C-alpha cells in the first residue's frame, strides 16, 4: 500500500483544497494521518498541516465519515469485523509539546492489519543523520594475516612430524616396485600432511556453520583431538631430540604408525556425515 503523494507546485493549495485528498489518504492508511505525515505527503508547512489535521479531526467526529472509512477498509480486505475507527490525539511535531498531550504516547488505533499489509509506517527508516557507525554494515573481514601466521607454524610442524617419522621407522620407500623402481618417496611426509590438514578441515567444518547435527559435532571433537594429537607429537619429538635419541620407544612408534589410518577414517566419516546431514 502506497500513500497518496503530491508534487511540489509553485502555487501551494489551501487547506480546503487539500481536505478531500487528505480524506483519501486517511482511507488508504486506515487512520487519521499525523501532522508530520501530512507535511511530508502534501509538502506543506507545519501551520497548514496542523490546520489540515484539525479539519480531519472535525470530519472524523461525524458518524458518516467514520462509517465510510470503516466500510472502505472492510471492502478492500484490511478489516474483518473490526470496530469502527477510534481517533488518536494529534501528536505535535515538537517532542516537548508531545509530552504535554495526555495519552499521546500510548494512543493507538484498533485497526488490525493483515500480515501481508504491514502499513506504510510499520517500519520507518531512520534519517541518515540518525544512523550511527554501529549500524553500518561491516566490511569483509581481513584474513590475510593468517597466511603470515601459518608460515612459521608450517615450518615447525612439518619439520617436527618429518623427524618424528624418521625416529619411528618412516623413511624412503619404492612406491611402484617392479614398475618404476627409481621412483621413491619419503613416507615421513604423510604425518604432517594427514594430521594437520585434517585438523584444519575439521575446524572449518565446525566453525563455518556449513554442517549441522552429527557432522558438526564430529567435526568439533575430531578437530580438537587432531590438534591435541599434533601437540603431543611435537612434544614427544622435541623431548627425544633434546635427549639425543636416534629411535623412538616402541609405544610411541606404535601410536605414530596408526596415525595415517586414523586420519583416513576420520576424514571419510566426516565426509559421509556432511553428505547425509
């Protein structure tokens, strides 16, 4: 629903000429418009809007105007068996004057509107001068410093896991024996790639909000577990390196050898949960 608007003219109309259009505006709004609304719609001054509002108030006191307005709203579907229009007291434009009007703050019109017709003044937009900086939309968050933070962490974590792999039996193997005997790979790199990559992926699934229910819960606890496992691996390696050990004790070797299998299982489980959420 749009209220009646009047273009600016070089000869402003007088109050008598504006009364019929103000009555139409009241029927569109479902209430007697306020002085500010009349000023904005018909582009008149405060004095003329006040006089126009007083004219509408006098007309509204007549039963014929109230009945016609009520029947008009019922016919267009804005009212359904609603009581006749009750007028609210006119609110002065000055806030200090509004405080002196008895019942002005709590005055309402019992005209129930349909959910699809909230009314033209249901959600008034604040003036540009009244919008604070806190109401301004936030820009895209800056994430590039994370890349700088990742560089030293990558070097330390990668080197720690690779050396841990060598202490626990990981080393160079022929990946395609009998097919390409010269093609060898150091299996120690599987530890940093598997553990830390899964931890970062699970953190993303948990905190990004792209997964819900069981998938989000699994991502949360497996991410925390992977980070804890990575921290323990780094601690174990540095302790053994500081002590001058050339090989890890068998419990550590047994635990580290199971990491690639555990990472594969957690990654597959998380992917299935995300596709069945």
